[in-house]
């Protein structure tokens, strides 16, 4: 089993066990605040899970494509979008956020709440390519990630995490960092871990 398969199986097991701490009705307050500042357009929700961010944005006039590699998550996202009355403005796809050839540009906004930080180096390269291809110049990319020191071991029962230097190195050619907010996050009874919100502008 390669590392990508291991990541998939670990996330899949959480859905199968019902251990999905990101299953909240509303997106994080950072996304709620962001929606107040932007005109609706075309958005991309990467690692969309059950679709909470996509549905939230669709209620505010956005047309949103959500992508997740867990089929069960996409099935629930479609059901919730229908219940919320926004099926016409949301489209959910089973797939990898690092291989989005089924989508066509341009997008005005991309949001990633905890997807990129699980990627291997190979997946990061594909992810960067797709972001650069799909986002129009001047558009916004918002990332939430679990941060770890480059020398820290990856624990089996915690988010993989990504060094901040890797984020910047991955995106620096095509994106400009506008803002970052560092913090700590705790999921249920798990230990605290360093995290960050990043706002990038597509060059």
C-alpha cells in the first residue's frame, strides 16, 4: 500500500465509523466573514466533505463545485444540498483535489479546509497545478491547515499536518500571501495542534 492509499483508507475509516469532527452545519467563522466581503461568483470547495461550505456559499448566490475523494461524503453532500434547496448551484464530484481535469476554469474563489495538509509531495505537485490552472488571476484561495515542524513525526491517529514552509514553497510561484492567522486547534479530546488560516491571491 502506498502513502496515498493509506491516507484514503484512514479518512474513509473515519466516515465509516461516524468519527467526522468536521460535520458541522455551518462552515468556520472565517468563511462566514469572507462571504460578507465578496461578490458571488464561481467557487471551488476542495475536500468538501458533507458540503457545508459549498451549501453555505450557494445560499449566498455562489455557484460551487465541491470535490472529495470519499464517495459517502459526496452522497451526503448532494442530499443536504437538495434539502437546502441549492442543488442548482452546487455540483459535487468524487475525485482527488490533486487531479481536477474534469473541471474547467475560471474560478473566483477556492477554499480548502483541512485537505492539503494530508497530501504527499506527489499530490502537492498535482494540487498546485490544478489550483493555478483553475483560478483566474486576482482570485482568492483560502486554506486552513494543520501545521507541523518539518522534523516532527506523523502520528497515525492525528492529522498528517504540513510545514508552513512547504505551503509557501508550493504556492509561491503563482500565488501571493495576503494574510495569515496562526492558532491552535483541538478536535474533541485529541491533543492541541498548531494550525493556520492562509489567504492567497492568484497572481
